[in-house]
């Protein structure tokens, strides 16, 4: 029995090394060796990237979910994500974030398509026209119903944090076939005592242990193993690896984008 136990322990340690520590270590070396390290909060660039045009009368409804690397050394393994909406004909965008100081849920704290610590946002979900109009009420309801909005309720690790919030909102969008990056630390956080739940897309199940460990299996989310908030797994719909630090490794993919009507 002891020999079998030692063999199992060696296999587990090898898997942890190959799937978690090695990718994270190599990404850390790459991140720290880049030209121009991420500045601190006060010196970072938070300006608009220009990927969203200035709204004009008659523009259709719009929904975007963005994710960008966080600042300094935390960018090695983590993204921050947020939600942007614009009802049809509205003159401005509305952006929703959760942050770790003051009241966690923020509205229009930064430019809708702004950089985060100088890092460019990636588009996770893009809806336009009637698809966006159909999604906006659910998004607004999910934002208002987010349960972790009291001062002090934010936790960088393992959650609830900005990515917990974005995953909560994604779950309120009908037929949103999108998932946050595997480096969206906190997206898999679950309240203590809640072991099994549907994934935000509704296409699978997640077994979770408070964000410290878990297993997710779903058509949209793929297969993901969470160890201390770090995620490794496979993208099933668009075949690719998911690795700590590096995120999704595979052929380039377009963000989920649906446009219907005007």
C-alpha cells in the first residue's frame, strides 16, 4: 500500500510540475524580461484604446466583456475583467467593474475601452443589435444582484473579486457562449459550502472548493482544473491548451460576436 501511495504521490507531483509550476515559471521569466515593466497605479496608462467608437444617435445596442492583464508582478498570472453596455440610441457607454477598495462595484470608473495598468484589453464577448438589446436587462439585473458589494467583501485571492463579478454577470446573459480567460483568477470562486453548480454558460458543471481547488467541465468552458486559483485544461470547442500564466495556447480565435438587426 505504501508503494502505491508513493507512486500516486509522485504522479501528482509530476502533473503539478508539468501543468502548473513549469508554465507559470516560464511565463514569469518572460513577463519580467519584457521591455518596460508594468508601472504602479499612479504612473500607469488608463486611457481609452479607441476600440469603441464615440456613440451617435441611431447606433444599435452594444455589449462588451473585456479582460486585461493586471499590473506589475500580478500580471504574470492574472487578468482583470469588466462589462460594458450601451442601449440602442444611448449617447454613452456604461462600464461596470469590481475593485478592491471602497465600494467594490464601480460604474464608469474608467474609460469603457481603457487600458488596465497600461495593458490592452482583450474582447471576451461582443454583442450588437438585438442580441445586445436582449442581453442588457439581464446584465443590469445581475449587476444589481451581485451579492459581494459591501465594503470589505472583495478578496484578491481566491475571490470574490473582479473576475467573480464578471463570471456572475456572464451567467445572466442569455445564450452567452463565452468564458473568461483561464487567467481570470477568481472566476471559479464559489461560496463556502457550495460544492457543485452550473457553469456561467449553462453548458456544464463545476465542482468547487471555495476557489482553492476545483474541476470544471462544459462545452463553452472546456475542461479546467483549478489548483489554488491557477487553471490548466483544454478548450474543447476551439481546440487549445489552457495553462497558468500563459492562458489559452492555440490557434488565434475571434471573440464571440453576435449581431442581429439594428
